[in-house]
């Protein structure tokens, strides 16, 4: 048995090898956020996007975000580079093949389809077909199963949330398994989308939101997502629970 003491700052080679060998599932990863710097450079060159830097080292430094606002800005850079269906197929394949190298054989991948539809006019069908094709290649080559959560972006109009919910139902045969919700919470709590969330749930699909991501462990944002809207599970949860002097 490999034991890691609390004083160790890094994994031992033995523990690292053990963890890599264990079969794993990844329940929260963003498709766009998984784009590697090398791939981002390639996409930007192919699609005429100015990233403000032209080498991998500079891009890697840019990936080190300072706070949530900086993270959202970086996410915008990544999404802007995706312009064609084949771009989505490429990053899906790279995510799945990379997961297999880590011993991860099931992924639930969050995809913000509305961003690409609203900003660039990309049809949902074309994007989802390309993503499903990439997932099929991954399944055939390395046996990794990929499923998809379509994420509504807080701050987008409510009709886009309804549209995303309809895309979820429409995309079930392409691997869509849930409706997600992400973005800046203070002005757009999950309760604003309750009617749409219940609509998608009535069609047999669960709701998998981010909770506490932008505001920290505040109950008024987390509890409604958990109890009122009957979530299946939380995509990303920031929450502290106090038990006497212990914080978990």
C-alpha cells in the first residue's frame, strides 16, 4: 500500500502511478476549457483570430487566471477560436483521448452551445453533430464514453435558457444528458430559471448547475439549487459546512 503523509507536498512516483492506473470518471469538465495551448494556437491561425500572443509559453502563462472575472475573459478567448464544426470535433477527440491517458473512461462534458450560437451564429445541429462524431471516434479508439451537459450562461436572456433546454431534449440521441447553468450568480440565481428547469426535468433530463462558483459558500445561492430545483448533482460546488471547530 502506498501512503502519502500530510507533510508531503508532491505525489511520490509510486502513488502517481497508482492513481493513473485506477479507473476514473470525470463529472465536471468544460469542453471549451479543455483546449490545450497548442490546439488554441492552431485554431486561431486557421480561423484568423488574434490571441495577442503567438507561442505556447505565452499562452500557458495566460491560462493562469487571477480571479473569476479573469477566468471568464480567458474563456471568451477560447470560445472565440472555435468557428467551424470540425473545430468542435477536434477538441472533443483531444479531450477524450487525453482522458484515456489518465485512466478516465467516463466523462460528463459541459458545453456552452448558446455562446457559439449567439455570438457567431453557429447552428446547434452542426456543432452537436461534430461533437458526437468526435465522441464516437474516441469510443472506438480508446473505449472512453463521453456524455454532454448543455450549459446556459447566466446573463443571457431567458429565451436562450429555454432554447438550450430544448436543445438538451433534441440532443439526447447525440449524448446530451442534462441541462447545466453557469456564470456570475449574484444577479442571476438559479431560481430565475425554475420554470425552464422544471420543463426540462419533465422531459426526463436532470439539472446540473454550478453553485457558489462566483460568490463562494453562500447558502442563499447554493440551497435553492440543491433543494428547490431538485438537482441531480452539482457540476461545481463551493460550500463550507461548520461542525464545531471543523470546516469541511
